[in-house]
C-alpha cells in the first residue's frame, strides 16, 4: 500500500502519512505549561521550582521536590487508575475514599506487633493470634476487603440496575460506618516492621539488585508499576476493549454478545482491589489506621481522571491521560506550596480545577456531538 | 436440507393491546433476496426482532433450515449464522473499525480469561479483507468511527454482517439516512451478497431500490403480511396499492 491514499466515499481524501495527535497531547502540554508558570513565579522570588538552587548540593534538579510531586499523588493516583477504568466503562465510583477507611482499619488489625518498646501493644485489637503475622496476611485481608466492597458495588449496579452514582454513594456511607464501627472510632496502630517496610522500604533497590535506589518511595514505585500494567490491560486485552465498548454504547455491547453485567462486576471489583492496594501503602506509610482515612479521595481520583481526559460519559480516556492528570494535580499543589500560598487557597483552587475539567469534558462532548 | 432457509408460521407479537405483528407466515428460499416493505408502524422492525431473538414472540413458530428454533437473544441467532443490521446501529462510537467489526467476538492471541490478549494484527487484516470484499471504503481503520459519516458507519455495520454471516443477513432500513452515493455503495454490497448466494431480508422504503435488488417483495400492513409478489409480476403502483390498503385486505400466504 502506498503511504498516501485517495479513497473513501465521495472521493474523500485521507493522507495516511499524517497520523493525528494522540489524545493525551493536550494534557501533556497543559502539564508543561503549568510547570513553566510555577518555574517563572519561583524565579521571580529568586528560587526555582524544578531545579536545584542550593550551592551545597551537587544536582541539576530539585530532587526532593520531584520526589514529593510523585509521592503525594501516588496513593490517590492508584485509586485514580481504578476510577479510570470504571469511568471508561461508563460508571463512577464515589465509595473509594470510604473503602480506604474501612480497608485501613481491617488490614491494620492484622498487621499489629505484640510488643512496642518493651510494652504490650496499647492499641492491640485482637488477641495474640493476630499479632506479628507476616506482612502477606494483612495484604491479603486488605485486598479481599477492597474487592468485596467493589464487588458489592458491581453487583448492585449490574443486576439491580441502580445508577452507579447511587450504588456507590450507598457504599460510601456504609463503608465509612463500618470503619467507625470496627474499633469504636479508635485508631489501630503499631504495625510490624515488615508491614512498615511495605511503604517505607526501598523496593526499587531490591528489585534492581542494588542498581537503583529510591528509599521511602515505594508508593510511587507501585503507582508507576500499576499504571504501566493497567495501561497495557486497557489497550491490549479483551477486558480493556470491553470497558471502552460498554462505556461507548452499552446497548450495542449487549447486542454484540458481551456479558455486560459480569464485566461491570469485574470492573468495580478491580477498582476496589486498587483502592485496597493504595490503602495498604497509606497505612504502612503512616504506621497507623484511622476510620476517617481517605476522606474525599474519590473526588481527587475522579478529578485526576477528568483532567487527564477521561470522559464522565464513558468510552473515552486512557491510563496515560490519568497519570498526566495526576501529575498536573500534584504540580499545582507543589507549585502553590513553593510560592507559599495558603492551604485554604490550595483547596479552593483544587475545587476550581475539578469544575474546570468537567466543563472542558462537557465542551468536548458537545463539540463531538455536533460533528456527527 | 429443507426447502426453506427461514420459515415463520403464525408469528405474532403483541405489545399489550397493540398487535404489532399478527399471524405472519413467511418463507425464504436458499439464495433468495426478499424485500419487506410497508408504512411506518406496519410491523417490519417487530418482525425482525422476533426472528433474531431480540424479543420473545407472543405466538407462532420459526423454522431455520427446517428445524424449529427458539433464539434466546441476538447472540443465539448469530451463532446460527444469522447476522442483522439493526435500524439503530449497534456500533460503539469510541472504538475503531476493527474493534467494531469484532465487537463481542474478538480474536485472541493468548487465552487468559477476561484478560485474554487481543490479536490486533489479525483483526486488522481481516477487517481490511472484509472491507475489500464488500468494497467498503473507509478513510482510516485505526481512528474511532465517531467522526465518520452516516454512510461510512452504515457500511461498517454492513461489512460486519457480511463478514460473519454464513446463512442469512437481515437489514432493517440500511439506507434510510444515507445520501445518494452512500446508498449506491450499500446497494453494491447487497449485489455482492447475491452473487455469493447469501440469502437476504431487506427492509426498505425505497421502491426503486427494492425493484433493483430483490427477487420478491413482501408487503406488511398493520402488522399483517398482505402480499408476497415476485418482482417480475408486479410494479411500483401495485406495491403502493398494497401498502396503502387499496388492495389486499385478506392475508397473503407464500
Ligand atoms: N416495544 C414496543 N412497545 C409497544 N409498542 C411497540 C413496541 N415496538 C413497536 N411497537 C408498535 O408496533 C408497531 C410496529 O412497529 P415497528 O415494527 O417498529 O414498525 P415498522 O418497523 O414497520 O415501522 C407500531 O405501532 C409501534 O408503535
Ligand atoms: Mg422499523
């Protein structure tokens, strides 16, 4: 085949050598622009956003800041990966933040150590049988807890045909209630060293046999690994293809023989599993679990996805887009901190970004609708 | 092998008090192309939905290649080699052409349950072949079909049906929303199917098209089949008389 072709109904011309920009291009450009703005603002104060300005340190980049930019969105970012596939499949998950709370309490209860500084663990929840278990136990319990919540969401949405918004709103309330009930509102603390190492260790060093090292950044490593994995799943597997098909035209997917209901259960279960993975990192990092953990995380996650070009109407968006959206989110937070803007302003600006992203999404929808 | 590809006896569908389809006796012979015509609301789409199992019939029997069938859904019909181009396109706008062609029956490279790896290359190649076979021209296989014209999207739907159909194709008003050139394109695909000997039921309002393409014309009126006429023994005025009820107030049997 020649690279230039002239075919199509009515002599429609199409030049195959011209491939369109990938959909994430706009998000990437926005990320670069926002970063440049903060760099300029910092330079006006004689500092730098991205680059090292301390003479005592021999580095080109401001590594602590770059580390924080990744780390501070790793946990909500992992949740955003799950939210992305839910939204691509035409759903929404408002329960993630509360599932973090419930999973945190449950998982941590199986991660406790018996002795703290020579005294019996003051926060011990269960008897000696649940003390000093290997880290794999709380991991499995935590994952099961998140998957159960996700599966309940999925079953409600698929088989009772409740709108996802309502079903996951119910889970949002119930899961938070379960978290409060678990230990009557008391925090669960003092995990084993093994559990603490999950987030605070140096898994990169371990995986690369000492070649690379990124201590204390395990949540970021997990975020990146899961992002790559899920990105491949969405692109190259039947699972991903069906998420897009269902989000794009559920009736057509059904007509084509796709088991839409079963797929939805799977999608929400995987979202729950990712939420649980994020929770394990969070509790390991904090060395403690509280029932109020993860409050509003679902909104951060949805915002990251929407900023990254995932459509609230389903069918459109990519994992790469969401990762870029998460970075935009993080750069803005770090940027405001770097120019010493109050946390109150940060919250307000965050809200404005979310609304702005949704407006942009709706505008894209309308532009697309008018084209067909 | 039976004399008929498809036969319905007393096929009826009632929506509450509405007798959308009443006692339809219909038969299709091997290789035959039949048009179904009738006014809006005459029951043509209802007839298609009963045959393809999209809805469950109120009464009557359906025979496919001589044996009685009870399709639980369009997938069951599809498994029997019946492909349908529904009036409202069953396409996913955000997917590209190969993904739409293989929607629900993706080709697999490595079987891993729901996470099976797609064989994207084969799907792409087979899509190209299907488009060549049906002479469908699409600007770009890898972009989503959202921005394609109505005709191109319809061609994708028809190419999908033509690619997979082994025993019967049903098209419900495939050219209703298309321009002149796009209609010609679809008609060419239908001629190709005739040459291949694939039987076809074509629902259409366009009598010129019907007389150009098919062997026999079946007229529906108010949920009943009122005429079944070979193309040679009828003309446009005759058909219109049946459609409007000037002629044929008794049921027709084939
Ligand atoms: N799901 C339904 N519920 C109730 N009435 C219906 C339904 N589908 C079709 N009808 C009625 O059945 C009749 C036949 O409709 P249809 O088969 O769509 O006609 P056609 O395709 O010939 O234009 C119409 O009167 C229509 O209003
Ligand atoms: Mg109709």
